[in-house]
């Protein structure tokens, strides 16, 4: 499942990522994209990417080693206002 999160206020990206994981328990795996939603030159810019494997099928689909694993990758130098 692909999840896209639009962020329009200054928040810690890791906190947003953790909240997305908490809000989407279930089966399979997730690919998460965080983008800037604020008006201005950075609108739509990717801020971070993540993936989460809830079970063995999700681990296989996301390329993670096992269920329960996740990866969070902020984009270096990206900002939202």
C-alpha cells in the first residue's frame, strides 16, 4: 500500500512517520512518501520516504528483511517553509 502524507506546518518528520505507522496497522507492507504542502517554492517537494513491513509478505514487497521492520529516510536538505 502506498501512503502519501502532505505536511504544511513545521513538524519533526520522524514524529509524522511514527504517527503514520501507528495509524496504519494491518497486513502487508507500506511505502510512505512525505511531501511539502505549504504554498511557496517547495510545494510538492519530497521531504522523506519510508517503508514498513507488517508481516512476511510485507517484508518481501518492501525489500525489508523481516516483519516488523521499518526504514525512514529523510531527504537531505529538503525543507517545508
